[in-house]
């Protein structure tokens, strides 16, 4: 993966905690900060996707269609119901 250098400013106590955590994990400060920022960005994206799915399924018509599809699947399914 291509890397790009940036400059950030951090309060000294935060930087000290970051350095201690990175050292305890045997990784560089840069790698630790990149991993943390990646997790934050993914978490935001995942929350947005979940909110969109929740909004879609809040529509009564779509929810009823999903229930009907699930019932039809179970009716046609070769698997015994007790296995689910």
C-alpha cells in the first residue's frame, strides 16, 4: 500500500500515551496511529451503512416483503426447521 507522510500536532500527554502503547505492542508510532485512524473511519462507515439498512427495513412494505420471502424460503427449504 502506498504511504503518504503528513504532519499532525498532538498534546504532549497524548503523544506520550501513543508512544508507550506503540512500544508495548512493538510497532511504530506511525503504524499505531494509522491503524487507529483506519478503525475510526471504518466504524463511521459501518454505522452509516447500518443506519441506511435500518431506515430501509423500517418501511412497513419492505419489512412485510422480507417476512414473506423468509416464510417462502422456509417452506421450500430442504432443511428441518429445528436446525435453525
